[in-house]
C-alpha cells in the first residue's frame, strides 16, 4: 500500500493531494460547501472542455521556453510550503467583527472554489490526454492548485467551516467551454490571480498592521505558482497564431472585460474586508487591472482602455445593478429583477464598446514575476 503524505502541501501529485482532502472531508461543513456550490454569474465555476482538441497541441515552436518553464515546475520550489508553521498566528475567530468574519469567510470560500476549479479542470486534462507535453503540464498545475485549495481549507477549518472538495467535484455543475475560451479565461484568471495576490502581499508588507490573518504571508510564493500557470497558457496560445488574431480579438476583449468587471463587482461586495486590509477597492481594481494588462501584452494583441472616461462609472453602474438584482431576488420582485439584469447587461455592452488599445505582441512570451 502506498503511504500518502500527511498534508496537501507535501503531496507531490494531485491524486495524493486529493486523497488527503478526502480523509479530512468528514469534518467539513455543509454550509461552506453549499456556498461553494452556488452557480451565479459571478461565482467561481467548474469547467469542462474538448479534451481531444486540447491534446492535439504541438508545442514545437515554443519548445525552448516550454522546457524551461516545465523544468522549473518539476523542480517544485514550493513543495511543503502551503501549510501552517510558526509564522501562522493564532486567530480569534470568536471575537472577530461579525461583518468582517462573514466577508472574509466568503472571500476564502470563493478563493478555495476558484483554486479547486483549476485543479479539477487540469486534472481531467491530464487524465484524458495522451500528449506527453500537455499531460505533464496539466499534472503539475493540478498539483499546485490542489495544494492551494487545501491550504485555504485549512484556514477555513479553523473558523469551523470548510469546503467538502470531493462532494464539489461530483455535484457542482460543469460549464462547457471550447478550448480557445478555456485558454483566454484560464490565462486571465491565472494572471489576474497573480496580480491580486502580489498587490495584497506588497501592500501588507508596507502595512503589516492591516494583516489581520496569517494566510496573507503565504501570498508571495502562491502568486509565483499562478504566474507560472499563466506563462504556460501564454505558451499554449503562442502555438497557434489564429488564437490571437482575426475575430478572436473580439473574444479576447470579451474575456478581458468579463474578468475585470466580475472582479470589480465581487470585490465591492466586500467593503468591510477591504477596509480591514486598508485597501480601497477602487484603487485595488485599478492597480490589478494595470498589472494584468501589462502582463497580458505578452500574448494579447489588445488591452482595455481602463483610463477611458466611461470605464469607472460603467463598472460602478454594473455594481449597483448587481446590488439591486440581489435585493430584488431576495424580495421576489420579478420586474425589478429583470430591469436590474438589463442594466447590468447594458453596462457590459457599454464597456465592450470602449475602443481598446492595440498592442504589438513580442516574439517570445517569456516574462518574470517582477511586481
Ligand atoms: Fe492556485
Ligand atoms: Fe493557478
């Protein structure tokens, strides 16, 4: 019988990481799992795709950069990192301000679901594929995401709630995306994940008095994992110039807009959490969008004009529409709900109509995490 590592942080494969999660699941909370199960437009989703098409990728034209990236991931610099140690300060969950507790737990559950969503998709690709390059990459990325999700679940368990990840895998609804949409969406979520984690990490480095939970101390190595995952998707897109030209430029703009708008709305739903961090959500959004746009110039032929006079006000209008939507849903007001949905949709179209900025993509996609 194989002995498995005691903690997800030490797991060398995704299978091992998930087996550990499985053992812990009997203590996990139904309410946190129920939150992770929600399928609204804004909640993190699980994805499935055409794995055969993905498996047919040939990375020959990016071989040097590919091998360099894979070798770094195989060397596994973060093995053992994602677990509590002496730096993990005690948290008095009982006496935490109830509004902060609620928003912070919501943040942790949605982050855990998003990490695990990556894990499930990557693991499935690894399982179904035959292409050695592709399966190796997806195995390595699934390994990392299992550790990330496991670590957030450790933090949640201390608060008396944790997500039953095995249950989610089986029961959460899967959204089908064509491979190219998976590339755009996943590339962006990895790079925006990096930008979010590093921005919070640097901010708390300068203002440690705002670090109200120890998990933020782990964000530096964490964001480096996400950075590498983003690099891998940039290389996958680089294998086929069609993915970033012609009509696909519209899809790139669509996904950039959707990912940025979703982040803006979700972050503004957690005012107390951001106040505790000492972060203005408008500043944070602008900062993260700027970093993500700069990074995405490695592969995308356009960036969004976030300095356009309509950009900020339209995001605020979409946020307000979402607040009204939630309220109308709670009060079962069908007409008000429809109007709020239309306002949100119109806001999104209005963002899409802001002219984007052209970008000349460099020959090599390779970047280092410099923020
Ligand atoms: Fe992750
Ligand atoms: Fe990732």
